[in-house]
């Protein structure tokens, strides 16, 4: 394993890495950082969770002159959430050098962004639509950009941003350094690499290294009507520290969230219809453990990088293997183990086999737990709490009361009562969800070739036609509302 101090990184960035708790570079970082520092263009084939931000961020920050208060680095990311998270990590990496980073995205008030831009950041992390709005208004000047980064380029292609990417790169001086990262390399992305980059070096991380090495994968075969009870039973058995539950649609996310809350779980949901303020608030609560379960659609969770997620539940199996890999990659991070459990209806078993074949991984069948299993799981948690309290031995103030109890009751009865008080009695509130169509192999193959992103409220059409953009919809979109 390569250590960061072997990569000829400046003292200020090394100090930041040490404070962030990073010593060893991931494979994508170990290969990309030296090339980036040399000023070479790089194509990196890697997914979220492999350490891409530091891979492109460190070379970018190394080149920045902090005394020149102009935009010298530009990162383009597909979603607001990813733009915010990349900006936060670049801020941490550049903290001791004095490098200022600003996220710019749709859904935030334009005038507020313009005021922030007047404070002259060194790096801007932006979503494509909002960046183009600023370029047209001339509120973002890219004349001094030395390093341009395209993060999750294939996702921007799927969302219909391919023409925007070309327009953005053409606006930046040709003598820039360009770093492009993508999980897959479709021909449209290859075309950008060949026409708008200078003799790029390729860095590729194998899919096995990227995704599932630290994740135990399971599936539960269950009928649609039994899914929700199975989920709540599993949550009580597993008692996850932080868990993400994936639903296929916005309505599904809303119904799952309401159902989990009705049964006493601390859960909240995110999807494309929520305001940016609400989404940020929910993610902050989840990040700091104020809620234990995040319910999300694929697009809303794109780019989420929250440490400590112990379990991922695919309540609805995703429609393509790439989405499956992305979902389960929310756990098993930073060298920790994670668990991914997928709910499969009998008609979806062939689709399960397709995912296993494409990802070259095997899921273990899990028997659905019963309500009694769930109760035992909660009791086990109470026993652990009680045992930890006993081990601390700070009980002298309670001994007299305990003796009085034991004068009237036997010890087993007293301990049983203590466990009953500690054990969370789950409310068995009836919950009914709107059924969704099972995924078939035929449908999944079609969706892989013709990908729609209906959750992002943009109305993009079939990819490959005019960059996937629905031109009629685009012309009707209010100015300043693009993500």
C-alpha cells in the first residue's frame, strides 16, 4: 500500500491529510496524484467511494496560488449533493494552504451565489446547468482556470449533460489540465477525451477493488406484501448504527419513511422533489446520527459519502447492475465491513442472477426473520446495554434500592423487568405500501441501453439524441432553476 508521504505532497496538504486521518493512498490516488502533479491530463475509471476527490483535489490544490484571488480550479459534478460533498473535502484538503472552495448548484438562490462568488474563491465545484448560467451571466470567469475536473462523467451523460460538458470545456483556456473520472467509458465520454483533452494518461481501478471487497451481500426472497414487515424485523435483528434503505420511486420513499416512523424508527427520506434546504437538513441529521435510517432514491443518494453506514437495504432491487454496485458502495468504506441486503420477489430471481453475473459476486440467501426473531434481537441489544453498565461498576448509588427489590422478588424476575424496561417494544402499526412492478431481465436490459432519469425533475429523454436533453422542456425551464 502506498503512503501519502511517498507521493511528494506538500507539507500543508500532508497536515490536512493527517488531520483527516488518512495515511495510506487508495489505488486511484496512488496512480493519479503523481500524474496530476506532473500536470498531465488523466482519465480515471473509478466509482464513488474509491477516493477520487483526493486523487484530483491534491494535484489541483498543489497548483493553486493562494495570493491570486481568482478561480484557478473547476470541478463539474452531476448532482447538488456530490458538488457539496466534493467542495467540503476540497476545503479540508486546502485548509492549511488557505485555499477557498465554493459549491455552486441549482436550487440555491442565484443572488446568494453571486455574492459568494464576489468573495473570489480559488476553486468552484458546480453542477453543469448552474455553471453555464453563471458563465452566460459572466458571474463566473474561467480565464484563469488551470485545472478542470469532470467527476462522474458517465452519470452526467445519463442525465443529459453531455453538450453542457463540451460547452464548459470549450470555455476554459486550452492550456488547462483536464482530469476526467467515470465509472464506465461509453463512446460519448471517449469522444470528449479524444477531442478536448491532451494525450491523457489512463488510470483504471478494477471493479472488484472498487465496490464489494468489504461488503457482505445477502438477498431475501419475499413477496411484495411481506416486504415491509421483513424490513422492520431485519432492522430490529441487525440494529444498524446507520442504514440506508433504497426505494425505486419518490412515492415509495415517502411511504417507506412514513411506515418506518409509524413503527418507531428514526427515519427520514430524500428524493428529487424535496427542496435543497430540506435535503441538506436530512443528510446532516443522518451524518451526525440524529436519525438512524435514511430512505432514498438512486439519484438522491448519488455521490453520498457518509462514513459509518453499516447496512444498505435494497427494498426494491435496482433496475441495472451498475445501480446495484453504486447503492451497496454506500457501506463498507474506509476499511470497515458493511452488509447489503436485497429484497427479491420470486419473479425477480432471474434479475438477481444477472446482477451476480455482471458484478462477478455472489449473494448469500438469508431467511426472513420472524417477529419473534426481531423481539429477540431487541432483547439482545438490551442485554448488551445492561452488561456494559455492569462492567462500568459505577453502581453504588443503586445498591440499596437493588437490595430492597431482591428482598421482595427473585433475581431472575428483577433482571427480566430491567430488560423489559430497556427493550424497545416495537409498535406493530399496520402499514400498506403501493405495489411496484417487479423488475425483469428484459426490462433491466432495456433500461441499461435506454436510461431515463425521471427522478431529477429535468425531463431528459433518450440518451444519444441531442445529448439526451429534452429541448422542448429545456426552453420552458425558468432561468436560474437548473441543477
